[in-house]
C-alpha cells in the first residue's frame, strides 16, 4: 500500500539540519543536507551577462571576456566548497556550437565565486549557455 507524507519541515533528531537517508540496498546512509546543491546558476554570458535561473545567486558581474563573478545570496560557511561549471556557446541562429567550450571555477570566497569559460585551444571566450553548481556548507 502506497503512502503520502505531507509536511512543511523535516528536522533531524540529533542535529536539526542533518537527516540520514538509507541508500540503495539498505546498506549505507547518506546525509541529505551534504548532498544538496547550495547554489546553482544557469546563465548567458554573451553580450550583456544575465542569470536565467538560479538558487542562492544574487548577482552576476561580467569581468571581461569569458570571466564572470557571482555573489551568493546566502554566504557559504567557508571556502572549502566544491564547484563545477559547464559552458557552451551558440551561433547567431541560436544553434549550439559544438566546439568544446569548457569552464572552470576560479578564485572564490565565502560570498563570491569566479567562473571562466574557454575554448579547446585555451583561449578565454564568452559563453552563451552556462551552468554552475556548488555543494558545501552554508554559513
């Protein structure tokens, strides 16, 4: 028989923000809080850089060709967070240009992160389809 659980808040017993979830095969547990993205951003860095959609990203600053800086809405707890980024560019018709545009997350602090997009030859270039994902502890 299936059940539906509807709640507004889930709180851990030992630590309010820590919930253990039993994994596949019932042999391991995962801390739910540690596995959630604390920030993600979908943005367009071509022309005037703009955030399309996001969680915990207050703003984007275009710092020059292929270089973008994001400010978090809620700061991270430290600088020991993990960030991954992806980038592509489109041509004037909007078709994805499969030239292997890549991205790296550069300098960061508890309140900001810098994102750089580049082509396969290592040249920094603007991207038109990009994403950033951050996992770690919030302040």
